[in-house]
C-alpha cells in the first residue's frame, strides 16, 4: 500500500510551481522494514526512518561480514512518529473509519477526509 500512497502524494507550494511529490523522509514501524520497501524509497530519494525488527538484525549478524551494513536509522526523527499515531487514534474515534464497512476505497477516503475536516474545525 505504500507505493499507491506515495503515487497520490502532492503537497502544494506556497508560491508558483508544481506540487511536491517526494517527501524528505518516511517514518514507519517495523512492519515496513522489508528490503523492497527500503529499495523503493531509496530509488525515489526518500530517507527511510524505519527501525529493523530483531529477526532481521539477527539474520544479518548471523551472516557475519557478508550480512552487510545495518540500514541507517534516525532515532530523533522516529520520536515524531507518536504524533502520527495519535492522529490515527483520533480519526478512529469515528465509527465509520474504525469499522471499515465501506466497500469502495473512494467512499472510505471520503470519510477519512470528512473526519480530518471535523478534527481541524474543532481545534
């Protein structure tokens, strides 16, 4: 799901010019620590701030010198992930998003956008 999400990403600039389509970094949990995900982000020039699971660390160290270098990890940037998690938890307080009853992705996305608007209006 990361590839389609990044394909839809567009952040408008303050002045003239086309929108930005490449974030500086992607912060993810250990589930996104696959070789393919890291390669895709590297190909697009995006910094991956994703910790490695213990089984991947053990496998790399078990291979010894041929296991390669551990991927770069910025613990300071990773601390900002809690803001994103709290936002998800706030959105999931709305029953329509938490239960995911919608059959179409566009309907679900509309609900997420509507919830974001209501959260933004109450702050």
